[in-house]
C-alpha cells in the first residue's frame, strides 16, 4: 500500500471505540485522510510511504477540538485580571475593543492564537469575534481547521452598526467561505443580554445563514437574575421561545442550571461547551458536568479567550475539567479521564457538526492527528497512557501535529508560522495599547 506518511507509535488512542488503547501500532495518511490504522509489524511489511516517522515513546491521538474561543483576544492577554465578568467586560475589555479592534487586529491576534493552539495540540477551533472574515483568511492560509462564528449583537461596533448590518455581514462572510475546505461557519449571537429577541428570530429565519448556533448562555448567576427581572424568564427559556433550543445549539458556559433545564437540554439534543478555567478565574460558577453527562447531554470543552483564561491550552483544560468535575460532584469517579478526552475530541467534533470528519482516528476521516512525548520525566513510568494524558502531561510534550495530513508541528517546531514575526507583532500591539492607557 502506497501512502504519503506512515507514523509508527508506541501507543495510539483512537478515542473510538471507547476504551481502546493500541500498542505498537501505525497510522497511515494518504491525500489528507487516515487510510489505515494497523499493527506496526503489518505496516512495516506492507506499506510504502513517502515519509516514515518513528515515535517510540509517544502517544498518537486525534487533534484537540477547542469548542469555544475568541482567538483575536490573544492580543489582550493579561490586560485586566482578577475581576468579575461584568466589570472585566464593561470597564476594560469592551473599551479596549472599541479603541483597537480592526481587521488587522483580528488577523494578527488570530495568527498568534493559532500558533499557541497548534503547539498545544489543538487542530480545530470554534471562534466568535468581530471581522470573522479575517479570522477565516488567516486560518485558511495557515492550514488550520476552524468554525468561524458570524457574530450578532444589537450594539454598534467596528464590524457593524445595527442588527441589520450584522445579519448582512454574516450572510456575506458565510457565502464567501462556502468553498474553503477547512473552514465552516456558525451564527454567533453573543449572549442573551446583548442580543434582542427580534435579532434572534431574524437570525434563525434567515435561510442564507447556517443553522448552527454558538452562544454564551447562563454564564453567571447575575445573567440569569437580570433576565428574570427584564423578561420574566430565564435565558434558556428565552432561547426556547425564539426557536434556538435545538440540536445545533452550542450553549457555552452553562454554570447556572436547574434539573429541569438539564433534562430539557438532553431532550432537545443541545450541546454544552464547558470552559472551566475561564469560569473559575471570573468566579462565574461551575458547570454541573457530571449531571449533564448522566442525563445524556453532549459536552464539549473550550478554553474561552486568552484574555480570560489566560491561555489556549486544551490539555490544561482537560485536567482542570476532570478535577473540577470531581469536586463539584463530590465524587472521585465523576468526569473521568476518558470522558474528558472525549469532551476534547469527538464530543467537540459532534457539537460542531464535524464528527464524520474529525474527533477520532478512523480510516476515512481527516488526518487531524497529534503526538505527545510520554518519555519525559513528568510522565514516567507509564502505567496508563490515557490517565497520564489528562493528569500528568502538559502542552510542552506535544511534539507533532498534522491537520488534514499536513504537518504543522514537527519535533516541537512550527512549520507554517514564524515565531519571531509573531513575537514582533505582539510587542507592537502591546506598545500601542499600553501607550493609550487602555
């Protein structure tokens, strides 16, 4: 069998079937897809490859799916720390964005974010920000897989001045990205407190827009209480009445949930995106992950922005999700390592409508693959590779990354991005933003 790339690994974690760890196996890539997953001895005997890669102490697995980001906000990393959500937004983030956000800001911030994500093992991210066309262009140029959120707000910004403007921009960007092989889109109403019922209804009635919805929901107790005061109902009920509570909704954060709402999410097939580190840092609350899992709700994992986290490290997010999930459930067996890995891979792919393409290592799927070096002291000895992945490994152990078969990280070095140029751009933005007093 002739293939483009043949990777021999100590362990392979395909994610599906559940509970499977393959030892001394090989993965073959051809035309950007996984063509075979087979024992190493068979691969060496029957496969001819343009490139052969030996990973004798590595774990090979699907690329991580970051199901909630605001990638350009990498340029606002650390600008306002140790604050609750609304003061953080209203007094710092929104003023900075009003002053600085532009297509160039978004392009430079996205490029910096993608570099961090690839080096952390993320091969697909779901974004929500202004100038989504700039985010998509950068991702496509680099070869990064992305779902680009077509942001909707009622407030004027540099991207649009009113609801009609946001909808028109969304339609234009969605149409322009139709033929991009690694880029898809979702409508992205920011949050219940920034988007009116009329705009929500207009968005779902707009047949030229995608059906998938990416939205912050039930992020804080104050958000829920304000909704009760203003509308006489909780935000999730508003979404139901607007026709948005369905199996293509990605509800991000969801720290404030009743038992009835958990059951409703399960019944409708809506997806929850858990962002534990951002929620903890902003003291927003904790998503009841184990209750949602028990109810059958699909839960994906996201980092949120580098301005609120302050990193885009999905491996770190996995560990935090597992530990926090156990703490909240008061059960050491809750939110176990395998479940967290599924949240960061196939569950994220499912939430984004990409499970037929990514999220697990199966022949026919796109070759979005990462390798972690478990031979380092911090992950020795190796009794259980999957457990080490969640509780011991760090992003610094990600050695290699392929996206659609293209090697984006080789032995820890980026192949399509210039680190020096990224550092220069980041320093220039820091100088501008710092000098403005923002």
